[in-house]
C-alpha cells in the first residue's frame, strides 16, 4: 500500500486478533542465526521490510536463508565473508546498529547505509563505544550519520556505561564482545528490552546479568529454534484505541509479554483501563499471553524514569490515548523519541495540535490536557510508520477524516495494520 490514504473509519474496536511477530526478536533471530554454528529455525517471524533488510544483509555476508513451510531456516556461512556490495538497511536502525557491532570484529570491509530517513539517524552513539574496543569505523558528517564504514579488526573487551538506555546500542556492543579478547560489559541507567540477552543465552553464549549490567565472554552462538511472539509495539495501536474509544474491547492472542516490554500495560492500568492477561506461558525463552483491554473513562498519569525504555516505541499512540484522558498527562525522560525514524515528539506534537489537542512539548517529552474531541487533519507521516498508525487511531477519536500523506512506511513493521484495523472496527479506509 503506497501513497496517501484518507482514514474515515468508525468504532468501536471489538474482536480478537493476533498481531505479527515481534520485530526486535525477528531481527535478532536472523542475524544471530547467521553468526551461529549450525542452523537456526525460526517460526512466527515478522514479514516486513525492516526484517527483510536484515535478511538481505546476512545473505550478503554469505548466510543462506530459506523458507520451509512455516519455518525460516538460517544457515550460517562456514566463514562470514566480506560483502560484495554496500549493505542497504532500508529504514531499519536495528539492522544497521546491530550489524555494526557484529561486523566490527569480523575480517573485511563493509559499508552500511539506508533510506533517506535512516541516513539522518545518529550513529556516533555506537561508533564511540565500539572504537573504545579497538573497532575501525567512520561515518558521514563527522561520524554523526550513515553511511557507516566498518573495517573489521581484532577487538578488546571493555566496560561500557551508557548515558541513555538503548537496547540497540547495548546489543551492538554485546555482539562485538563475542569477538573481543576478554569480557565485555554494558551498564545502562535503566533496563532496556532484553531480547538479545535471552536469545544469546538460549544459543549457549556465556552471559551474566547483574542488575543493570550485562557481561559477555568471547563465544560463537549455537544454532537453535526461535518461536517469535506477537509484537506488543504493534498491538499497542489497538490496545490504546480500545482503551480510549467507548464500547471497545480488544483481545490480542499470543502477545509477547517480556517484562522489559510491558510498560504499556502498566500505563493502561494507571489510566484506568481494564487489562486482563490470560494464558501466560513461556516459549523459547520469551513469555507470551492473551491480553484483553476494554474501554474506560481514562484519567491522566505521569510517565518517566525507568518506565520509558519499556514502552519507548509505544509512546506516539500513548500520546493519542492521552488526549482522551481526564487531566494532564505528562511524559518525561523520552528524549530518545527525537532520534527515531522521525523526531516523533515534534511529529506527533504537530499532528495532534492541528487536530485540536492541548499539547505542550518539552525537550524530553510533553504534557497533554484532556479529554479533547479531535478533528480531522492532514498529517505528514515523515516516512515514520508509527506516526502513520498512531494518527489512524486518532481519527477514530474525533470528527472528520485524517489524511495521511504516505502510508508506504507502514510496511516497514506492520503490513497488515490497516486490514486488522478494518476487521476490528468495520470501517472503510
């Protein structure tokens, strides 16, 4: 689905759905499988452009990736080879950052680039700590933005203390540590999502977690089986919409409920939405459950501190939901939103203000006064899938259509989004 879209659906949202596989876990299953010894078999993988970018990258490094029924099978090369061309990561920051860490200790030269949006995203935050391990990296504009050139060389383990919690930066450093002499440790100010730690441990890597510090020793992962749960970042659009739209009730089956990712459920409960978690189980090291959210008279809350890394990608649609809550919702410590596919604070602030929301932007967050009946508005998505999907949910909460200038970006993470939205609300695109 390309080009503009006029959204004029009607609620409520009602029904039970399954959302596509978790994007973070899907990336890691493909990349770690390509670095492993032996095959890795993956079920439930996300079929979206971002994950395809990682697949194309590992194939350039000599891995073989094939589909066999419901499984994606990743067979690593006997020895990872130097790519014969530039590696295009598309819109995927996860692909670029994790590849940088993985390639830093492998022989050969690689050039990592991406689309116009990715080429504006900062890379110095991985360049500097990787250089502290002896890596040879350079990037455009004073090592600020891609393309990123990686010349593989011998690395030494190091202790890293991150100023901002980031699962992508942490993962890049841990992957470099697998090829470094000695131990590599990463300490964060708050805990970020831990899919890398869980998967590496499941692949036999000696890894320790001590509070906010993760330590790895040199090792080659072993191929394994990975079953990818539903992505809570994708489910967030429907769960937040259900909470805010009267008469709604949505169940998402088989949803990943890793505790480093469930900040959204905490916020929904804090705002007064009934949340039910049923059928809890763990498969391949990742917890999952069936999650139901019903509509309620929402109340404002405060979001900040160590809660933010547990729902950073969900905050755009949380901002939409907050327009329907009674009182002043305040989001702080979310400066990371400024360096996503777009400046999501600015993008959402502009779109919601135009729709009539009472919103005040800060450098690291915002304050939203509610409840406010929103109005139809044209929206610049800025090549950002979460802006497009969040404002499609905002249209349900107001009067008049929302015109999204380009919805092609939705395919990077959630190609079936509009189809599932139609199924839940019965409206037309």
